[in-house]
């Protein structure tokens, strides 16, 4: 399971994974209070991408990316066109 250190690399890999097969991708966001870590995991049961942070400013980035993926998952329009415009 690759742990990404750079946010941009993680988002590119997660978008590519989602666009490859949207019906199999799952997204999990987890906060561990005892460690102070926020973790986002994107998986399709074959590949698993993980980004973990303890920085407060990364919370907004994760929230924005998560909501962007959720909008794509419920949208009826072309998924690839919607991802490119955001």
C-alpha cells in the first residue's frame, strides 16, 4: 500500500484510479484522535492509495478533494469532463 508524501501526487493517482473504473472505487476518510492523524484512502481492491497527515492546513485540501470525488460519484454527466473542469 503506497503512502504518498506529496498531496499533488496522491490526488493525481486517486483521480486516475477513479476514472479507470468508477464503480469499484471506495474512499475512506479517518481521523485518529490519539495520534492526531487524518487519513484518506482510495481503493479499488487491487490498488490502495493512502495519504496521511497531521497538519491542520491539509484538512481543507482533503475536504475539498473528498467532496469533489463525491460530486463525481453522483453526477450523471461525463465523469472525465467534470474532473478536468475542477
